[in-house]
C-alpha cells in the first residue's frame, strides 16, 4: 500500500512540473507578440521559406546585408504587390518615373486620377523595374514617364484592375504608340455610362470633306474605353447618338501629330439625353395691321437653368391666316411654348404646355394681341432701344 502511495505522489509531482513548464512557455509566447494578430513576413531563401517576426531590428539588419539574394515578402492582410517592368522597343530596360493613384471605384477621368495637390498621389523613380504595394481589391491608375532612346520623352497611362497577391505588368514602348482614353458620363453627371457606343472619326483638314468613321468601341462597366495604335491626324470622338459636327461635351476633338510617335491623351464625354421627334401644328389669325412676325420657343421645365429651344422660321410674316407645321427633335421632358416678342400674340388655353416622350404630335392656335402698344425709347446715345 505504501508502495502505491509513493508512485501516486511521484505521478502528481510530474504532472505539476509539466503544467508549470507549459505555463511559462505560454507567458513567453504572449510577450513575444505571437498570437496577438501582429504581421509576419516570409523570406524566400533558395526556394525555402523561413518565418521571422516583423520587428524593425530584424528587418533592417537582414535588408542591409550586401549581395543578399533574400527578398522580403510582406504577408500583410489587405495589400497586393504590383511588379512593373518598363522596356523600350528593343526590350531593354527603360528608366524614368511612375506615378500612381489608388481608388475603390475607378475615377471618371484621368484628370481626377492625377490632379495636382492629391495627397494620395504616389511617385517613384526607377531604372526599368519597380515594385509597389497597393491596397488589395482597389483600382490603380499608373502614369509612366520617361525618355526613350529612339523617340524622346513619353508619358503613358495604364489602368490596373483590382487584384490580390502579386501581379506583374510589362510596359513596352514602341514608335507609333498613340492612344486616346475615353471616359463617358451620364447627362446628369452622376455616374458613368455602361456599354455606351463611342465612335472615332478622322476629321478632314478641309471643311467641305466629310469625316470618315475609323473605329467604334463600347465602354466597360465603368464608362471607360480606349482607341489604341492610331495613325497621326485630326480626330473627332463622339458619344452615343452624337455626330462630329455636334459641340462639346457630346463630342471632343484631338490632334495626334506625326512628330510625336508616342502620345496618349484622354477625353471626357457627356452622353446626350434621349431625344424625341415633335410634330407641332400651329394655326394663327393675325390682324391686317400686324406688321411684325413672331418667333416660337419651347422652354423646358426643369429644376435647372432654363433651357430654350427656338423653333425654326417665323409665324405671320406674310399672311393673316396661316397654318404651319414644325418638326423638331427635343430632349424628353415637359415644355412650355412662348412667343417672342413678348406680348405680341397669345397661345390658346390648353395648348401652351406639352410633354415630349417618343414621337409626339401637338397643335394649338395662335392669336395676335389686339391690345399691343408699341413704344419707342431713345437711349442716351441717340439710338432707339428695341422695346415693345
């Protein structure tokens, strides 16, 4: 019995001793930071991996070793590594500078990505190779600037889609690299236009010649597209539904001169609103002594600044009783018709306002104002002022 008691006591002592050792090791691990969510790094050494704590002392001492073939890979959650290689047309390294901006959503223009004064605009010099760290799952815009042996200074833009881990990008510059980046926005400027058809025309130097269609592209889900490998010339870039003769911002014009073999530019287009054809019939009765024709305008009723659309031609210029048809394309919306000069004619009740959407027909009567009184006011310069 005494022998069994001795063995039991010995076993209890061993268990207590093991527990103390385990407790001491747990405290040591807690003090070192392991298990508290601190970052770690992976050193790649000859194909093997060795785990080390990410302390400033260890990182600086190992990174400063001369002729070391070790490369520190930060295994930090939420970051990604972008390895850039910039070469010329012969495949040789091409030094210069790289600027980059990072966004959760793609910017609506390159001007926003590289605007001066941005606190998050990064920049770094390189000799043909560069490694940068960006947030994982974000969009990255690159601006690569340098000077090539064959064609002088250049600047190129690249968009990198969201990624994680390590991604390699090789940028090679060759003579003839001319590109136009296009950003297509909605008419209310609230966001991009997806799958919008953008047309590229070569504009002739002589006005009498017609522009020639060169290419058509569709924007992606973020309203972006590009025309690559373009020949020198004058170009018109047209948003969906617009034509080269339309004014900005529905269209844009770009010159790619032959003296610059590497040139990239960007334009921002605003898609025009949907338009509908209005067939308007106006019947009018004017007095014999009515000696002034009138002009019709369609005023769009919006919460923005008034939009006025004059209808072609004049009314009542030669006849007392007339009926005239108008065919005009107007943006969809609500309109109110007005007569100029003000007070010269009345639009019959119920015909002044209309909603235009799809092919629309409308008509109203127009009566001359019999109580009109003309005033002639002479200004300080001696000239009559145009007041009715």
